C-alpha cells in the first residue's frame, strides 16, 4: 500500500466524486477551499484535520489482500501493488493507484455467484492489456452495483490518467464478502471528468467559489456581512424564490399547529388506552423507560463575545407594516 502521493492543489481521482457532486461526505466547495489553502501556503497537502478512523486504517491494511484475492478470482496476471508515483492527465488530473494487472485478453462474463459483476449492458468484458484494480473496504451490506462515490468515478479518473481501457473496483463488504465490479473506459464519463476538472482549476485560479450546498456551508462561505450594511434588490427569479419560501413557512407553521391540536384531541380521547385501532392505522401511545441517573453538573466552556451569521433567513412581511 502506498499513501497519498497526489497534490491537493489540483484535482485527484479520489476527490472526483466530491467535485462532481456525488459524495455525501464532501462538497465541491470543501475540496476547492482545500486546494486554495494549499496553493496559498505553497504545500501539496494540509495536515490531516482528524486522525484516521479504525475502519479506514483496516481498509488500508487489507488493500493488498483484497487485490491478491481478486486477481486470483479473475485469473489476471502480473498484479503490481507498488505504485509510488502519481499518474497524470495533462495538468488537469492526477491519481494514485492501488494496483494494476495484466488482462491478457481474458473475456470475463457477469457471474454474481462468483462475486463477479460486469458493469455493462452485454454482461461481458474483454480485459485487453493492463488494467487498474482499486481496493475498497466498507461496513455496508453488499451491493450489486457500488455507489458512484465508492469507486466507479474514481476508477474512470484513473483510467483517464493511465490510458488503460479497463478497470476493477474490488470491494470487501463487512469484512467477509468480496465483490469485483468490472468497468470499461467510459468516454462520456471521462468527458464529464475533464470538464469538471477544468472548471475546478479555473475556480482555484480566479477564486470563484462553488455555490454553497447547505445553510451551514453558506455561513462558512459568507461568514460576515459587508460593512457598512449592503442591501440588494431582488431579481424576478429571486423574488419568486422568496415568495415561495415565505408561503411554505406560513403553511408549515399552520400545519404544525394543526398536527399538535389533532394529536392532543386523540390523546384526550385515548386517555389511559395504549393503542387505538383506526381502519388502516394503529395509533400507539408509547411509554419510554428512563434509566436512573445521578445528578450531574454540566460544565459549559467559556465563549468570547462575537457575532455569527444565522443559518436561517428571517423574512418580514413589508405589506403588513
């Protein structure tokens, strides 16, 4: 196993799912901010924000084992797991490799009974020349097709950087089931990767940040309002969004109050009954078991006086004033 050898100043195959919006763990803005920090500090990588988790460490430890077992199952030759140097596609993309293997022209057919999944409509693939093999380990239940952020997008980036025509995502599920997902080089996906990387590098150079994907990220992106206070006039499109948000909030408030009133009516009718059968519904009034706890004094750490933007917008009805 070789650690990270690519620079965070530019896109790498491992962060493509985040840059392209497929990752539930990182956003395009997170990766862009990291790249800008590395450029400004003149470093390839930032210190790790948090220590590596035990599952991640176990996954790294198992990489060679996963690839060795996968190579035997597929019948490929010349497995190489030592790739100390990164591979590049022009100045756009870099990647590191877990391993490569020689396909020797083998034709592999889709065979789930053997843990082999050919990810193509014709259910078979010819392994011509060298291919990329990527090891993954996860605690989730086995999948018949891995999520795009669990290897497939990264693999296409690796195929772009190496020029190879096939690759395999070899995933160990829950430490006990190995499934091998075989892919051809997909030029449509690769074109999307090239466009995303070009846009990413443009944003690094011009500091054109991606739109925030959550209120929390919006606060991080715009932590302080302009001083003196800046007031903008809404465009027609923005006015429509504000009108819709105000309407939804009003409706939600009314429905929330209605739900509370209805629940209270039902409770008053059920009284000491535990359940109520109502046609297609069964209403249960649960009882929670609360364990005894000793008295505790909670220490709240000191906080210096400061201002912080809210994650929730306030909408005032000017017509009502």
